[in-house]
């Protein structure tokens, strides 16, 4: 029989659509299993400062559709220090917390893993990040909403690109990974998709655009992940513009709109599944793991294996993108 009677939940790192739906799922599942549930405000920083709030089942009413996170989020370097972790541990003990659910991404799980290697309070993670760059789940909470936000924005930009015979370079989030750029690029019919995982050759890009021009294409869209090796959208647009003047060239950086907005049905459903699985995992003795969904099945992956450095881009999608843009 589980000794867990009281759990805490927090969100950490960058916000992602669906985090509120996930908080709701954790709280409701906790109460379903007769657990006390506390929320920690502002992530690990709030844990260190003792910023805890009681979360009853009704405290999460009417949040499933809201973007952002009602528990707020923050990045906390202090938590990665011995002193910071000890402060956090003492705060958890003072609140009689038996286990913690952390919702976030790579940095969140690194912190949880470091803490769990030193202290005896079980941690379990739920992947909440728009980047979809964690090993151990097919999709992360927020990713589906983010790529749909990109598609909606680029569809609008395509209208003005065609009206003015313009070449648009559109920068999307993805400092270390090109998952948002790749899927949304295919979704909008981009003429080219530039991502960190694949080296960008400016001359090849110009040749591709020239082929489109010769086929009398009146506009072109190039999706650029912010971490592309040739630079961001502005740097690449400048290089291309110098050698390819047929189009009027413009740059749009979508930025943080990709993180906001009401979560999609897919993200809400994923948040619900993973929130319940996290609570049930803790009750079944799981710890130091991230809960994910692979081929429609719940899986638990050790924190040290779930980081983005273990994730590879889908080569088949790269092939499809190349075929469809030709």
C-alpha cells in the first residue's frame, strides 16, 4: 500500500498551452485517490521560497481551456545548487509533502533528477513544452497547439505574399530542435524548411527558389527554426536577398505567440492522460521518471534518458518535405 498521502504539483520552464489542463488532471486525480494536493507557485523558485497553495478539486474549475499556467512558471538557477536544493527539501518537509509532480521540459527534469538523486521525496515529470524535444513520448503537451498556431499565422501571411509577389522568411521557435518548423512547414506547404538538425546551404536554397520562380510562382514561404546553423530568419533573408532579387523579401518572427492561446483538443486530451498517469505512477512506486505516451500507451522514462539530446528528427518527414517542396 502506498505511503503517499500528500502531493505537490508545479510548472517550470517555458509555459506551454495545456499546462493548465495538466494541473487540473493532477489535482482531480489526486483527489480521486484521496490525496491532499498542494500547488507550488513559480516552479522551483516557489519551492525554495515556500510558496505553496492548497488545491481542492474545485480550485481547477474552468481552467482546461486557458493557455499559460495558473501556478506561474520561472527558471531557477538557485535550485541547481546544494544550498537551493536543501532549502527546497526543508520546505517540502515542512508541508509534509510525500511526492512531487513537475510539469515542464528538459531543464525541469534535469533539476528534478538532481534533486531525486540526493533527497528521498519521489519526483515524477510530465512533458510540457512546445518544442516536442523530449525522449520518451510521441508528443509533448503544447506542441500540437503551437504548430497549429504557426499554421494559422502562416496561412494569413501567404495571402499577403501572393498579393505582392513576396518571399517571406518566417522564423519559428526551435533554438535546439526543428520539430515545430518541420511539421508546420509541411502543413503550410512551405517552399523550404530550415532546421538545426540539417545543414543549410544558401546556394541550394537560392536554386530551389529560382526553380519556383521559373514555374511562375508568385510567392514563396521559407520556414526557419530560430536555431538554424545559417542564422535566424533576418540573417538568412539578407544573404538570399543579395543574390535573388526577383521577389520583394520580407521577414516575420512569430515569437511568443506560439506559446500562448487556448490548447487544442489533442493537447487537452494528452494533458488529461498524462496527469492521471503521473498520480497513478507515484502511487505504484514510480519515481525519477517522466510519464509519456508512445504508440497510445503510457510509458515511464528515467529523467536522465528523457532529455532533448536523445531525440532525433524524423528523417521520413524530412524526405516528405523535400518531395512536396520540389
